C-alpha cells in the first residue's frame, strides 16, 4: 500500500480536491466534527464539500460524542 501525505496552505476543501486529482488518488480520508444541520448550514462542511466534488472515493471518519 502506498500512502502519500502533504502539508499545504490554502482552502482545505479545494486544496484536498486538487491534490487528489493531481495524485490520481483512489481514496481520501477526512475527519468530521459531527456538527448538527444548523451548524453545517451556517458554517459549511468541509468533509461534505470534499465528498461531493472529489474525483475518487471519500471516507468520512467521525468520532462519536462522549456521553
């Protein structure tokens, strides 16, 4: 398995999508804060934007809230 990582500056959504296309990525793995619908509406969701526009599969990892 070949894994590539990078640290870049810029808009995380567009940088991730552009890098995945450039690298011909098979999978993008991103984290999610697990915000509710109102927070997503007001602030946007980076994970959701990446999943909608990425040229490959996207795995969104969400940590369950502590109870």
